C-alpha cells in the first residue's frame, strides 16, 4: 500500500474554503490557556468546515506563534472573532438563533452518542478552560449540555481532544 502524496489529496484552496458551504457550527473557546490547544481547534475546524471560532477572555488570538505551530495556517482560513466576555459571545449567538451547548459534565447532561441535532439547527459549542472547564456563569446561559462518555480513571479529556471528538461526531450528524 502506498501513502498518498499531498498533491493527490484533492484539497480545496484557501479561496475555495472561504466560499464553501460551512457546517452550521460555531465553536466558542472559553478562556483557553494553551496556544497549542487553540491551534489544534483551528486545524480541526478547518478540516470539518466549521463556520466560525469565537475566542473569549484570555484565549489568545492570531497571529500567535503557538497557535500557528499546531494550526498549520488554519487560523488564516477559519473565520474567527474575539469577545472579552464569553457571556457576551453566548448572548450574541443566542440572538442570532444558535442553540448554545456547553461541552461539560453537569447535572442532566446528554451523552454525546445520544444527541441528535434537529435538521437545520445552528449549533454553538462552548469548550472550557483546561483546568476549570466552562465557567458556571456561561453554563447558566446554555440551552443544553453534552458530555463525552469516559470509562477510565480520568475525568476529562484535553480540550483539543474534546473538540475533535465532539466536532467529528456532530459534523457527521448534521452533514
């Protein structure tokens, strides 16, 4: 079996990406500390044609060396914006008709495999800080809560891993 060359992967150009129909999902990053995690979310969002990333609070913004190291230039393809307060981003997205979903372990959370978005529904997914998760004041504004099932001794995934799992799952459900 021969590995494919990059030139054989039929990737779209940056201009084609920007014009392409996007997956109706916005990613909200609530105070993410690591530029590497942010860059990884950009790269995953590029791969899955995610509509936008909203960077909030202390989350770094491009241009940034750490973001670029893992994003591999996806920070120049994926639309992004910045909000000082995550609550302001959530309120704006609600007003724009998005269903706000915290990816968090809370009472009455829905397990990711059990969730099926409604047809045509626009989703905004909030991913939280590496240590504290999604801030409680943000959780209070959300419409629902998704949890990734886990079976080992640890109680959380790295934020970039969580984003990869959730975005891949929901991409397949909404596309």
